[in-house]
């Protein structure tokens, strides 16, 4: 994998194990991750260190972390093509985060939108980690000399901060970090809530009808889409004044590979009921192999353990090169 990095650009991404993964995670991120594996040197992590900025039940966190890793694999992330690992297994993430925090301004962190949002949601636990976790995110990316970071639009602010930190460090200590660029996928990059199409589909949505888990059985998926919010009128067209229908069309196109124009033509003259049923069936068909593969992996814990241990070793070797360089640049005594 390290040899590939000489000819291929490196991609790093990950998700927090804060709950089951949604259709939004699958279409907005995982499906893109799978496509990138052949053309890039890919590293995908379960970001369990980020998860503890909010209080977690330790047993649940461990269980969910394993499940998220298996969902990566079930969706098609191939450990023979990509490095898969738990963030906490590579201590260099925390070590680099401390050095970068000494090169990050309080004002920069106080402007981060997600800090403001999470502070409102968790007013009883506004801890220092919640404030500084964008620095850990910068360390995650810069540690591996990452070229591209697959992100949604809501994460662009974090990439901008990472670039600012890297620029500042490189200016003071000499060229050290690769300057990462955001990589934003096309189809399905922004899947919205089935109940509030003005909001992104999220596992933290208070309305359980707003999202679909990627491991939901077929009948549950179809039922969720039957309940999905549509708009006034009965035309199945993508328009700004029809956010509900536009969202469903976006999802349909993402799982079928059809263009928006083709999808609109397919459902011309048909009612919302027929349309929603068809979207639900298409999504269920897309996710059926994922559920089957997840079930197989759940029964083969030895293989899953082999994957994440090997991934941690590979990631740690790459991380150590960057960390040694950083330690030398800031003046730490070599060991």
C-alpha cells in the first residue's frame, strides 16, 4: 500500500460509530469510497476517538465500532485494496493533534459551525474535546499526507481549517504536510431526510421516519419510502419548489444509475404512490447484498479482527513517517 502511494493520490476518510449507518451515509460517502479504491491509495477509518466528545456507553461504543467497520466491508470497501482501521489503534492521531493544537487559534475553533450545533444539543457536556476536535480531524488527514478527502458540503469548513493549519505549520517549520483538497462525489452526495427534505438525512434525526438504515429489511425500507413527504401537485419532477420529490428522485437516480431526465420520464403521469413504491423497491434491491454480506461478516469475527489489525499496522507505519518528520521540525529530541 505504501508503494502505491508513489503513483496514486492518497484518500483518507472515516465515519463516527455514533449509530447505525444510513442510506445517506451509503449514497453520500460509502458508494463513492468503493469507486475510488481502484484509482487511489485509500485509507478508511472508524473514527471512535471523535465519538467520545459526546458521552458514550463503553460497551455500546465498542459494539457500534465493530458494526461500522463491518458495514464498510459489507458495502464493498475491500481490505485488499484499502487500509481499514480503528482511529484509536494508531496513537499518532492523538500525538499529532497535540502539536497541531499548539498551531491553531482559539478564534478559528470558536467559529466552527458544528461546535455551536453540538454545544446546543449537549449543553450539559460542553467539554474541551468538543471544542478542539477539528484539530484531531486535521491530524487525521495530515498524518497520512492525504491528497483528497471525500466530504459532504457540511464538512468543507473542516477541510478549510485543516488547510489553514497545514499552511501555518509549513510556513513556520518548512514544507511538512501535503495540502489536502476536498473530494465531493456527484450522484447522491446530499441525501435529505424523508420527513424534512430541507435537512440532511441523519442518524440523529428525532423523527425515525426521516432515515433508512442500510441494514433495514426490505419491508421496512419500502414502508419508510411510502411514508416519505412529497409536495403539492402530483408531478414527479425535480424542482426547487418540490424538495420532497427532488430528494426521492435523487435517491432513485443514485441507486439505479439513471439520469434525472430519465427518471422524470419514467414516472411521467404516474402518482406519488407508485413513484414512492418504486423508489423503496430500488433502494431495497440495492441494499440487499449489503445486508447479506454483513450477516456473513458477523459470523466471522476472526477474519474481521485480522482485517483491522493488519490495517492498524499499515496505517501506523505510514503515520510514523509523518510524526517523526514533525517531531524533528518542532525541535523534539530524536529517540
